[in-house]
C-alpha cells in the first residue's frame, strides 16, 4: 500500500486560511489534496504535536471570514420573506 504524500505547508495554508483565504474544513482540504479526511486529520495531529499549527490564527480567520460554509439553501432574506408572506401586522 502506498502512503499519500502530503505537503505540510499546503495543508497548513488551507487549515489556517493563510494568504487571504477562508480556512477550509477537513473534508474540503482532503478533496483539494486528494487524500482522505482521516489522513488529513492524522497529518494535522502530527503537525500540532510538532508545534507548527496555529489554532488561534485559524480561529481569527474564521471569525473574520464568517465561519465555515454550511450546506443547504440560504435562508430567506427579510425583504423577500415579507414580499412572500406579508408583514403579519
């Protein structure tokens, strides 16, 4: 069985959101790097043990860029909601 070669700098770039990027989830990182989410988690754990992962930078970047993306449809905006259902006064 062949081990996946993972570039640690690329992994950290996507995880922490370096270079004015939104930090990616483990699933997004795994898809971008062509590895499984388990492998990405294992490499992040090793990098964290080596003291190379800056979790505070990730938290700051997530707060700045609105958090992780979620699936599904966006909620109705208030203007569209009132046009559709009325004000309810």
